[in-house]
C-alpha cells in the first residue's frame, strides 16, 4: 500500500499556481516546439535553453524534455530529472508528470514507484488527463496492493472523458475482457478520431481476431486509416508532450 503520510516530495501538497508565462518566453517555447515538430532538433534546443533562462517553470520543464528526449543535445535523463524537479517544485503539472515517468522507470534517477504515483496524482490535480491514464495503469497492475481493475477503470474513464485517446484504448481493453462490447466500441470510435497511426495499430492489436462484425468493421477502418496516414499527425501545441503514457497503452 502506498503511504499516505508525510511525503518527501519537493512538490507542496497545497495548490501552487504557476505564474503567467511572459510573451517572450512563450514565443521561444513555440519556436522550439515548431522545430521539434519538424524534426529539426538541433535548431530547437537553443530556443528551449533560452526560454529556461527566465526561470519560468514551464520553460524549465521543456528544457528537461529536451534533455530527456535528446532534442538537439546528448540525451541525459539525470539532467532532465533535475530540471523536472525544479519545475515541479514551482507547481508545473507537466514537470510532475515527466518526473514521475523517470521515477517509474528508474531512468536517470533511482526507481521510486510510490513517489511516481504521488506525482501522477499531483499532475492529475493540475488537470493533466494523461496522468489519470497512468494512475489507471498503476492501479491495474496493483501499485496500491492487489490489482485493482475497477479502480483502474475509473481512472481510464476520467482520462477518456478528458480526451486522452490512450485512455480510450485502455478502457476498451478492460471492458472487452468483461465482454462489454458496446462500451469498447464507443472507446474505439473515439480513438479513431485521434489521427495517430500508433493508435490505429493499437486498435488493430486489441481487436485481434474477433468474430464480432461491428468490432471487425472498426478494425478495417483502422487499417484503412493507417494506409492513408503513414506519418504521425503534427499537433502544434507547445506545452503538450507525448510520454510514457502512450508507450504503455496496451501493457
């Protein structure tokens, strides 16, 4: 059972609002993200580095992402974790999420699943639906003791309602195991609107060899959408990141 006593997290338990991001810093982050979206990682890094000099937690988090992903710099997950710690302590919800990812994997920092869980909770409280999806995965595998599929279902449902396509797939996977085809079908149909080939491939894998004609139709639609979308859709949202949540959808 995860301790609910005093936490050693640097993130305070009370709400800590993140100050508004200055226009110049916003512009630097946008330019950095635009370069990342186009695969110009070497050109992207200086923008994130310049933005982070402001000390704004959103910018510091994005510099951490650059080190975590190797965007124009040698990948250094320990350095990334240091930036995430700083930004998370300042109340940045995405930094809490990104730090939790590293702690969950033991990537650049000692593995600490209990602290990762607490950080996902803090990130979810900031409105991060991907954190809700991760909480679902952790409950499903038994982070709080025995596996808790019903608790996982609650988190997946909340993340799905928030618009996370990977939560749609996780929820579909759970309800399919319970023979609830109608709910699974609704989840798959929402996920089909994501525009991401990886999501379509996950749908195909989850449906597999299925005799249900309606689910088979969804699988065929996913196959057709892959054929028309060989490259992932670029989404220019500078503060949104894909992360460990996407890589775990069907595990």
